[in-house]
C-alpha cells in the first residue's frame, strides 16, 4: 500500500527527466518511508538556471553518481556547490551492448539478468552507495546514473527492500520511469542518437523485470539484507538507514 502523498513524487525540471522522491511507501512495522530524504534521478549535469534553483531548494546534501568515468567525461557532472557532497561509487557491470537480446527472449528476464550482474560486478559501488544512504548526515541524498532507470533502479530497490517496502511497491516505483523515458529518449535522439539507435530494449522498465530480480536475490542470497551484509554493509548501517528513512510509529 502507498500512503497519501503530501509531496509531489515527480519533480519538475526542464533539464532532468526522471527526478523522483522515493518517499511515501509503507515499510517495516507500520512505518512509512520519509519524504524528501532520498531522491532518484537521471544525470544531473544539465542543471542550471531555474532548474538549479529548484534543485537547491530541496536541500540535497549528497549526490551519489553511479556512472563510469567515461560517461562523466562525455556528459559532465552535477555543478559544484558549497555544502553539496559529490560521491562517485561506480557501479561496474558488463556493457549491455555486448549482451545479445535475441528475438523471442522474455524481455523481463533479460533485464533482470542485467540487474543480477550488478550484484556481482558492482558489489563495491553498491556497498558504497548503500552506506552513504544509510548515513543520516548525508541526507537528503539523490542517487543517479545516466537515465535513472537501471543502476539507480537497483540501488533504490535494494534500499526500499531494506526498509520493508513490498516487492509490488518497489516494482511500481521502478515502473514510473517508463513515462519519464519518453521525454529522455526524445532528448537523446537529438543530442546523442547513438545511445538510442538499435537499443530500444534498454529503455523500458516493466514491473515484471523488477519482480523477477527481487525474487532472484532471495533465491541466490537468502534475502536482500543477507546480500548487503555479504558486500560489506553492516547490521548497524542497515539499522541506521531504517531509523532515519522511516517515520516513527
């Protein structure tokens, strides 16, 4: 169940297409994920003018940029500002362009397998990202990659799972990217057409893919919490995450 929304989940920017608050979802022990403490987004390198003022008004203290060095070199990064901490815990993974997507393959399964690869190759980046999110002094935090769909989606899914949010609500949050991707892909067709051509299968976010991924995490690792402990996130950090990202009873 999703609680009533006192804030807008989707934030309006002219130069960021997939900027959302992940608050408001029902979590552990009847508590709710706090609003305006954790955001997810596509790349923030385009923020300027009115968009920058809107961003500054959110009071974000920490930006977690999951992109690789070459992506940052090509596109740039969020502008520097006093009081804004920038962290770049690269989430390593197999380049998707090197992974075939044969005709007839179940697309949800193909995407879920890509996310499972993040759990293996991106362990360091995931551990660092979750550790930052767990730190109350870092909040409010915004997590982003290039499109805010896959790497960002997995970090946010693991976080919400640790907070006790249901798989159904996590998958629904993930699927909200579908609408945002229409505007982002139009932008890319003009400014970076090579990112789009022949890669349509990389730009959707079906609920089924996230549901498969979460089920696979439990099959392979026992639970999301057991997985994050394996990659170096401590029980104390998980508790701290729950304490500051969940409302009081």
